[in-house]
C-alpha cells in the first residue's frame, strides 16, 4: 500500500487495538446496588472478563517489608504489573489495602512511585519526592501491618499506550514541545518525552472512550475493580477487611472504588475533594479527564457520591492546594458532614499545597487501621 494513505497512519490507540472489541463484548459492569450502578453507568465502566491468573515474578524482603512483583493479563491491552507489600514474617490473615497511584502528569510510571523497590526508576523517585514527601506510601502502609497491593492502572506504567510512533495530533503537539526543549537547552529523558506525549494523547484516549460509551475514569475503575478482586483472593489477605487509599487522581479513584464495590470498608481521599461548581471557571483546566467525565455532575456533586457507598471515608484537604479553591473544599466538607452521619466521615484540613505529606500519610494509615479493626479483635486484646 502506498505510503501516506489513510491505512498507513499510526494507530491512535497503539497497544490497545483490542480495547474497542472488549468494551463491545463487556459493555456494563454489574454493581451490587442501584446507587452504585448509577455511577458505574455514568462512567461507562465495562464488565469484567473473570479474575485473571496472577504470576509472581520475584520476592524480596527489605526494612521489615516483603515485596512481591506480580502481573496479570486483563481482557485487552498490555499486561498489568503490580506489587504486593506485607510485613516481613507475617503469617496471619492481614487486612488488605489497595494503594492507588496519582495522575501526576506521569504516565511513564504508575504504582512504582508508591513502592520501595530494588531498582526504582528516576521518574518514580521524582514522583515520591514531589508528591509523597519522599515516602513510598504502599511500603509504609504495609510496614504498619497491612497487605498492600499497588498496580498500574489503565494508561499508566505497564498499561500505558505505545506512543513510540505517536498519532498525528499528538505528534504535532509533541514537535512543538521538542522545539521548546531545544530552545531552552533541555535534554529530555525517556520519561519526560513519554509524559509529554501522554499529556497530549489523553484527549485522544478520552475521545476514544467516549465513542465506546465509556470514559477514562470508567476504564481506570475497570482496572481498579480487577485489582481489588485479585487482592481479595490473595493468600494471607482478609477479604472482609479491605480498604483503599489514594492521593490526587488516586483519591478520586479511591472514592469511585468505594462506591462501586461493597468490599471496600474504608476509603482515604487525599487532595481530591471539592464541589464541581467551585471548579468553574478558573480551576477546571487544572484537572484531567480522570475527574471530568462528561455528564457526571447530573448524577450529583462530587462529595454527594460518597452517599452511594457504605464505606467509612477520611477526606484530607490541603488549605493551600493550588488545584482547588478553599471555598470549594470547605463547602464539600459541609456536604459530607451532613450526608454521612454516624461517624462515617472524617475530614481533616492541613496546611500546605498539593502534597501527601508524611503526617497526612500517618493519619491515613491510622484511619485505615481503626476502620479495618487492625488491632481490636477480642482474641488478641490484652
């Protein structure tokens, strides 16, 4: 076929050519309650194709934490990499936590930013330094007595799109970025280059998802639900004591997962809470398609979605968060207090910007411990 014809153009969804067929064959996630189903349908969460087989690639113990690298193949796209962290030497069934990585403008990596790994990529270390106060959230949570699974979600890390030959809109925008790098004397790293391309390409992913009747958030939720199912069935995990925690985009994922799955008993939402109205007109452009699913507001305001879950919620706000106005955060806090009676909601306000500080992480881990009754069973009480 002659070069330059339509069929020779680069794929706009390279690595995911089987994605459309999967969504057509699995069009609807079946939720446990009508309230959860409403959210699943608003996001367009596809159904699952069954629990995938899990491969364990290696295991290492360091600083009181045993970490295993896992992988599994979902029904479309690249194979998923995840890591399971647990206290070294633990033998009893532990409460399980799904640690959900942020967006962070870094799709080159995924859950590796939450882990202490033998070989950590510089982009993961940079994400920890910039967003997590230098801590590996999943590893630290495991150190406190949990079995923690952190996985790469749809479009991140091992599940990223192949942008080695970017589609034409992404390529055009990327060339402008390269020109700016050259002018500034910047030599971009492999991750810099990929993240720039992925930032432009997110519009293409969202456009494709919309055409298929789903959304970026719906596809991420699909991957998160699969990971939760895997966590619940791993040896040494108490499937009756499961929680989730996430910062920024991961916080949005934590809220969504708590609504979609009754398995979640406790959810931590960090630096991802406001009212939708407060995002207009100045703050909307600060956020990705992971939050801004078309039509979601018709279902209710962002804090109101928690009322569709039976889980307990800790919501952590950063008063100087550059991505959310303080007025919107305080309004959301009032809505959450009114909506979640009986101690189901805890809100805490912290100084500083859009960062999951060590002190905030300590509070989050303590909340999960209390909510999942980590040390309160009669059999072990002294």
